[in-house]
């Protein structure tokens, strides 16, 4: 148990160190091409690790696989719908920062939705017995994540808004989609054990990375 604790502490320090260093490396402006290669690979890697962690903790492997594939497909599908019709997020389009696209949407967006939903679940799971409350609070955490992500996304060339600011419907959509995808997790008690502590740290370390990237623009 002590060894596991020490290992997890090391992982937490690595997670924070990686995103802090990456943030300041971005500010230097010397590694932007490398970052456009690394970003989608890192997104796929972290989502795969989180998927495996969920698989280890699944009450039913079959139901977990159905849920995870559904999250990937719904997440990617709603991005295709969003860029094609402006519903439900608003008017936006994807840049080159997240790699190859299908239907004008980066392939990794399915992974991005699976990752953020699993991270949201990792924060609140086993902390409430009320499914709607757990899904609701976790969805609010995800919306707060997006509040920081949105301005950073344009700097990182992930996506661009065709309006001066992300519309309020974007955040309503993020909450609604997250709530729908999280509800089966809490209502169906999808997991039998909590996720490692470093998952929560990953959630917040990524937000610090976005804030570092945004820091030159905050006071202009």
C-alpha cells in the first residue's frame, strides 16, 4: 500500500510538471509544430489510459464497453453535427491543432469526450448516492473546464469561433451532453472502485496549462 501511495504521488508530480513545462514551452513559440503533433497523440494516450482504468473498475465489462463506445460515438457525432449546423454549440470550425479530420472534425474528438467524461466521473464518483446530483455536479466541473479551454483553444489552433465570444448555448450544450453521458455512470453504478487520485490532478493540471498558454493575453 505504501509503495502504491508513493507511486501515485510520483505520477501526480509528473502530471503537474509535464503540463507546467508544456505551458511555458508554448509561450516560447519555438515548439508549435511539435505541439500540433503531440497534442492529438497525448489526447489519445490519456483517453486510452483512462479507458483502461475504467475497464479495471467496471461492474460489468459488457455494459462498460457499450457505454464507452457510445460516449465516443456521441461525442464525435455531436461535433460533426455542431460544425455542420451550428447546433448545439454555435458557429465554430476546427483548426489544425488536433490532427487529421473526418467531416471537418478531428478524429480525436471522440477520445476527447471520453476522456473528459471519465475525468468528470472520477471527481464525484462514490461521493454521492444521488445519480442526478453526481452527474449534475460533475457536469458543472466539466463546464468550468470548458470556460478555461475555450479561449485557449484558439491560441492552440484547436478550433475557432465565428462570433466574438463563445455563445452561452455552448456552455448549456456542454452541460447537457455531459449530464446525459454521465447519468448512466452514476445511476447504473458503472464502477466498483474509485479512480486513482492522479486522475483528478490531471483534470486540474490541464486547466493550469490552458491558463499558462493564455497568460500573455489576459492583461492586453
